[in-house]
C-alpha cells in the first residue's frame, strides 16, 4: 500500500507537469527570463571571461541586506597575465584603480553591468567591446588569491550571481510535499 504522503507527492508532480508554466506557482520555479544574455544568437549565455578549464574558487554569497557581508561576485582561477574576454557586448564604463586593485567595468545595457578585478587594461571609458574581445589581463591586487579574477555583475544596480548568466544550472529549490506527517 502506498503511504498517503507519497500519493500526494505523485499527484502534485502529475498536476505540475500538466499545468506547466500556466500555473504561477510552477512558473516561479522556472528560470527568470529577465536574467539572460543580450547575445543575438538565440539568447545564448554570456561567455566565460577566462579561456580554459573553469574553476570557481570563491562562490557568490548574497548579503543579508544592502550593506551586509557577502561576496558580490565569483572568483575564477586563472594566472597573472592571462587574457580576459568580454562576456557580452557592451561599453566600457570605468577603468581605474579602486583601493589597491585595478578594475574594469562594462555596461552591457538593459541594466546589466559587469566588473572585473584585478584587471590591467588599456581600454578607456566609452570604448565599445563585443563578446569575446580581449579587455585586459589578470593583474595583482585586491582581496582575491593571486591569479584569480573576481567577476561581479549588477542588474539594475543590484548584485546578482554571475553564474546565472554564464549558463550554470539553476539552484535547486525544495518545496514541501506532504501534510506534515
């Protein structure tokens, strides 16, 4: 005999499959369509800024509030002097040194802004970049381990997890399934 909780779960899954995205509760589980690339090729994900094997050495950690502790980006393993590429089309908004680290900021339009540090670059504000263009090289300085590149992305002035744009799988969300028994 099947336990009542399991029957409920199976029924809920069948209903979810039948309703698909027409049910707001189910649609909420689907990827946010506003978090996408601005590529002309079928909304392909942003390209990774470093070529070669990908290793995230420090993941994104959202702060509890606007001024709270967290890690507002990801750190990617690289080597000093390694070329860094534009993840998507955009316009250089800032190049300079902040505190002790050289950085570059690119405005991608539609509210998306990316920042790379430490990054040595010869680009200037106003320069246009295309996805895949070399925008600089991994430099030294800042809070990251030598050779790592910190990548931050803001959407409408709020930091988001860059992995959402690089085509990483969405975070799994577990929902209650039973009547508490």
